[in-house]
C-alpha cells in the first residue's frame, strides 16, 4: 500500500511508524457512536484516549513482528497504522518455516505480554471488582481492564487462521514443513478467503470494520499467493539469464518528440537514457506523455527522464529484482556492470516468462 498520505509518528529501532490519513474515520466513527449513545464530552475524550492507547499496543505488536523478522535477515521499511490495525511493510521476509512461524507469533506474543503486565499492575495497585464495574462506557476506573481485554481480543482475533493474518501465516509456516511453500500458501489462501467472506457477511450485520478487514484479507491473500507463484517460477534465474540486449537508447539532449516517434517501434516499455556514454535514467511511456503535456515536442529528455531507476547487477536474483520493480512501479530497469549497460529487464517480458514457466510445469 502506498502511504504517501500518512503522518509520521517516529522511528523506534530505526523503523518508521506512520498513521494513515483514513485513521480520521476511526476517530470520527467513535465520536459519532458515542454521541449517539448520549455520552458527555469527557467520556468521549476517554474513548478517543482509549483508541490511542490501543493503537500504541498495535504498534508494539507490529514492532514484535518487525524486530523478529530483522533478526532473521528480513527487511522492514516501516509500519503503517490503519483504522483496522497495523501493517508492517517487509521487502524481504524470512522464509524458513521455523523463522516465519516465530515472526508471525511474535506480534500476538507482545499483546500477551502487555495483557499480563496490565493484569499484574491491577493486581498490585488497583484491585478491581469485576462484578461492581460498569462496562457501558470506558471510564477512568475500567480503562486498564478494558485495555487488557482489548489486548486479549487482538491475540484471539489475530490467531484466526485467515491468511495473511498472523494465524494464517502460522498455519502456512506449519504446512511448509511438509510441502512446497507455494502449495502451503495456496491452501492457506483458500482457507483465508473462506474466512474473509464470512467476515464480510457477518460484518454487514455487526460492524463495518469487519467488512473492511474481510476485503483486506481477500486482496492480501490473492496478492501474496501471486507473488509466491512468481517466486516459484523465477527462483532458478538470475538477471543475466533473461536480460534483453536489444534495448533502445536515447541521449539526454534528444527531444521528447524524437522519443514519442520512436516509441511505437521499440519492443520494450521505454528507453535507456544516456549522456556521454553513461547511464542517466529511464524514459517510459508515462514520462513521455507527461513530458509532452508539460514541455511540448521540443522539450528535452533531460527534463522529463526518471533518474530514480537504479540499475541492477547481472548476477542479482531475478525474483528479487522483479519484486522490487513491482513495488517501485519501475517497468524497465537497466542491467549494468562496471559502467557498461549490458541490457534491460522489462516487466512485461518477465510476466511472459512467468506464464511460460508455469505452463511448462
Ligand atoms: Zn500481527
């Protein structure tokens, strides 16, 4: 998910934590529900404070996943808070069943620890009599009891085996001990989708957030299964096995009119742009169209070129590069070794390769 419209909250352990703009809906929903129930302002503020405390626990949950993943060589780019929960963005995930199991378990375990700590605190300093306590609204008296209950709820809910939720990941990791990861993922995905449909149907009657969670599970399961299939198809290749040596190149000083004219004659998604023999950037159809709109036909390529596309090495693993291209939406990347452009990788060609590999099996 793109998190451009997100507010940065800090960088604990070097991991960026952001809150997505749609979080406003959650706060608005809580205020509206509280108002409908005729609650007074101090109590509404208490509810909002509770949500902040709860999402602080969610951040700790995601940090549990993230730090465990990093320990096993994974790569975490950040954590985003959404109204339905947290999400750790991993560009590289540990794949050994045991490691994946521990990474998935670490999040819920954090909430178990939080619940136990609250329980100990309550037992020592604030003994509660559950029979006398009222739970109509969150108050100063029941705040910690409710927070403890919410953490237990997070644990139980996350352990539902609805891949890609934590429980589903634990299930997949357990299956992958006995079978291929791609097959384990397919089974976990199918079960996840059954749960998702159940969530959506139940949510329509109970709670709109359950509907959103169901949709997230449906899309997440599908997307992740696709990626695992791609990985299975590409795992035997490195970049040099499939790079396209017949690529089209243009110079920084050439015009966008030149590029537009040549575009229909080239096999790839765009051009490699050079200056004095050195790689400078990539010019795809999108940059050409935007450039023509802003600068006209006489506009120079150097004012429209995308210089953010980093070259890849010929010995890089093809799947890693493919995944990176998808994430960064780079449709064309140059393959460079010792300043020499050896060829390009085009995302459409890679998708064809995947189809062929899957057909062969
Ligand atoms: Zn989790």
